[in-house]
C-alpha cells in the first residue's frame, strides 16, 4: 500500500492510497481475480464505515487500485499502543469501535447489485489490521480481498482457510461454508480482546492449536477476576462467540444495536469526536512500540501519469 496523489485538471490533487498486487503474484489468475473482484465489489459499497475504492487500473500487466486515504491508525496500532503503555482500553470506546465495525458489516452483508440481487458478502478477514481509526475518530473497515461475494471473487470455500487464524469463526476454522455470522464471531473476538487485553484463542507459532481453540475452547468467566466485565457486555460477548452459529447473534445489525443500547441507554455516550480526542492523546508522543512496516517507504504515484512516473 502506498500513499499517492491523484491528479486532474487545473492542478487538482487529491491524496489517495494505492494498493497493488505484488509482482510475483500478478501472473497468478486467482490473485488477479480476487484483486479485480475486490475493486468491483467495494466500488459500490458506499458507506462511512468502509474504506472507499475510487478506481481500478492496469499498466503493463500490473493492476493497481486507487483507494480512500485514511489518515490515522489501525486497530492493531491502537491495541499495541495500550499494551506498550500498560494502559487499559476504556470499555465504552472499545464498544463504540466494534459497533462502528458492525455498522459497516451490516451494510455490506445486506448489499445488493443494481438488479436488486443480494451480493452475499462475507468479509472473512475482520481483524485489527483491517480496521482503521482516522484522526477524526471515524472507524473504517477495509481489505475485502478475501471476501466471499457472489460472482465477484475466486473462491475455494470448503477447501481452504481464509482469514487470520486467531480471528476465525469455528466454521471457517473447520473449512466449512461461511455466512455473515462468521464475521459476527470475529467481532466478538475483537471486542473481548479490546476489553481483556488478550486474544484467548491465539497460540504463538501454532496455527493448528489456535484453530483448535477457536473451535473448542470455552470462555473463562468474564464476570470474575481478573476481568470483572459489565454483565451486559459479558452477555454480548458470550452470545457473539457461541460456537453454534444458529445460537449466535444472527446479524451485524443486532450486535450493533446491543452495543449501542449498552452505550447510550443512560444518555450521552461515545462519539467520533471523543474517540478522536482520545487517540490524539494516546499517540501524542508517537508509537510506544516498535512498528514494523511491510512497506515502510512512501512513494508518490501520478494516477494519470505513465506507469514509470514514480518518485521517492
């Protein structure tokens, strides 16, 4: 992913993000299919809690996607900053963040094509790296690269595992066919992690054990020490994390509603502005942990310029 400038008439410039397929993968049909599918899919998902895609291009066989640039931090950054500072994440802000993720998911899950047909979207990769908190306090879901959607994506569901092991649903971990309730389970894991400081299913260096935990490990009593979470929150987490999806929270809309009721039942609660103020304070002195970038360099790429118009 690169920070870039989209240029137009009259010296028009807009800061954007550019996502490309790594060169070694660009000739593999499955990768190209999913990359193009993601662009086509998200292009028509216009929502405040989903990162927008503006353009899909190709130069000399290299596909690129022009996306909304979000100036902020990933949820992973947010979590790691708290751990490095030995600081607990405020309960209400944790609930607010996940409620906004659910808001984006609810829209995606219900999306239809121009003919009114349900797209059947399941994100399948809801994890802290794919959630961005802008400096203005907006929470946005991104990276639908392995999403399941009718007619858009190359899909081997039932034969492969898609997503990050420690945020999978039990059915995804078992390579079963998923539906939107799989994303609900991922949201439950995220909420529990934000409030307890750990992903209880994760075993470092052992993906098989991690997936086994997702499928079989029961939750600890979150009402007691050392957690002592609010009874309403415990019920929300336990329902979202039921192994049997028929007994799980059935829609992202319902999970969002439960979180919002908890947040606002007594009046004024968290807002984008409150989250913005909190993150500005949290990151006032920069990152308190070693941040390793997969692509640390920044490049400027003129969208309307030749493909070799790249400057350091």
